[in-house]
């Protein structure tokens, strides 16, 4: 199925590596102008340069998504340059794992701020001009652990489950303005985030994944691009697992 994008502009957070990079590159291949956001200027800069070198349109913006004031400043600058940003993909995320009794308040706060509160800031700032234009697509990259929990990840599971509640609330608030908001919940995807897993953990995981392999970033990007397209205009408030069949 070919996807339609009518001269759209997208902002993808965490576009410097992994899943976000794959989403940014796929949207760009569909003719979307992509604003690549990451924490370090090097990673979003390299992705934006790569898109432009391949004939696409992209712009890099380095900002710490966990810093609300910095996000506000960055969004104001971007909206002055791009009068409409039609697509928002809230993808930036981190883990700081540990069993609850050993989890520090800093590790709790950092994970909530980076994964969840960042969605609040970006959606509020980028969503307002979307409501004026009466067209928009918002996709929040959650996780299967936000649906099923995971020992040692109370902070991350809370953030990812929070993103699902946030998605459903925004879907209802923004529906009258023709803006959809959905969540994608990846399973275990091969990126820097999962590279730290010991080899035996990877093998154990494959045992609980019906499709018997870890996912690729592109697997998540394809679902996300579909949800950002014209064709997905009647889908909102949903959570789509991309997990090789782990959650059924
Ligand atoms: P990744 O390879 O570690 O890349 C994370 C990206 O997020 C990087 O570009 C990083 O920026 C950016 N980022 C992190 N903290 C940031 C901050 N404070 N401000 C701005 N940017 C920040 O991660 P990934 O595996 O692609 O994961 C992407 C999303 O999918 C995350 O939300 C993650 O929770 C979710 N997810 C991943 C998996 C998986 O198995 N990989 C499974 C379920 C859900 P820099 O490049 O500058 O460091």
C-alpha cells in the first residue's frame, strides 16, 4: 500500500539513533520535511545530513526533551521557521533500570521527564497550531512493558503506561480538530537501548517472542509512518503493538 503525505512537515524526537532515526528516514522518503530532534547536535545533525544527501528535506534541532523551558524555546524557534508542523512523533526515551528498593528518585524523575513529560510539552506546543490548521497526526512511542509491566523497570513502565493514557486523552480532546493521536508499543527492538542486554537474555527473549526474533527499528517505523499518513485519518486513541506477537 502506498502512503499519501500532502507536503507535510514532521517533528520526530529521539531521531538521532535507533527507532527515531528509522522513522525520520522513512517519513523523508515519503517526501515529508523532517525536523530531527535529539539530545546531542551530532546525532540529529548526522541524520538530517543523511536525509538531505539522499535528496530529502530535513532540519536538525538539538534539545534536551526533559527540560521543559528548553523545549518551549526550541518549539517557538521551529514554529517561526515552519508555520505548520503537521506530524509529531514523541519517540525520545531512556531507561534507568533497577528494582524499586534500589531505584533512586533521580532515576525515577529522569525517566518520567524524558519519556512522559516531554510528550506533554511537545504536544501542547506543536498541537496548538495543528488545531488551528485542523489537520494533524501525533504518534507516541510507548512500549509493551507499559501494557504488561516488567520487573526492574517501575519508572519506565509507569512512563510508558502514562503515555498510553495521555494518548487516549489527547485523542478525545483533539478529535474535533481532525487531529489523530495514537500510540505504538514496540516489543524488543535491536537498537542501542537493547544492545546492552546480555547474550543469554537475548536468547531467552526470543523464546517468548512467537516470531522468534528481535524486531528491527524499521518494523516500528512502518507502523508509525502509516499512522502519520492521510490513509490513517479514521484511527485515533489506539495502541498498536509491534512485538513479534508477544502481547496478544
Ligand atoms: P535509542 O537507540 O537509545 O535512541 C534514543 C534517542 O532518544 C536518541 O536519539 C537520543 O538522543 C534521544 N534522547 C534520549 N534522551 C533524550 C533527551 N533527554 N533529549 C533529547 N533526546 C533524547 O532508543 P530506541 O531503542 O531507538 O528507543 C526509541 C523509543 O522507543 C524510546 O522511547 C524507547 O523507550 C522506545 N522503545 C524501545 C524499545 C527497544 O527495544 N529498543 C522497545 C520499546 C520501546 P541522542 O542521540 O542525542 O543520544
